[in-house]
C-alpha cells in the first residue's frame, strides 16, 4: 500500500497553484507585470503560462510571483520577440515521498 495518498499530493499541488498569482517579465532591460494567462494541471504536474502579446524586444527573464510579490521562480530565457505573441511556460512536477528515519 502506498504511504503517500493521492489526496495529499493533490492538496500540495493546489497550494502551489494558489501561490503562483502573477508574473513579471524582463523585456528590453525593464520588468513588466503580467496576469496569469493560463494554468494547466495534470495529476502532480502544474503548468503556469504568461503571455506577451504586443511587446517587441529582447526577453531575458520571466518570474512567477505570489500575491505579495514574493518571487517564487525565475526562468532565464534568451528570446528576441517580434510582433507575434509569446507564451512563456513554467512547469513543475511535485514528488512527495516518505523518508525513513
């Protein structure tokens, strides 16, 4: 029998989802705030998407932020964004295991 039950993992993924409230992207040397574009949950995997629509320029970093502006994750990127939209994805997989003492 599995020690860690699915309800525990689901609750932890719920918590991760709720913590990631918004994003910030560094484009052309300046940071710009973004709302969360899309969230996808698949079992113990969580994907958060930011969407840059009209901006043009060099994208070098994306961040996931809490509601209190705490930086939760930083993703370095090197993208020269043109007129087309750009989606930046953060993907997390939660693995919980019991450690025998």
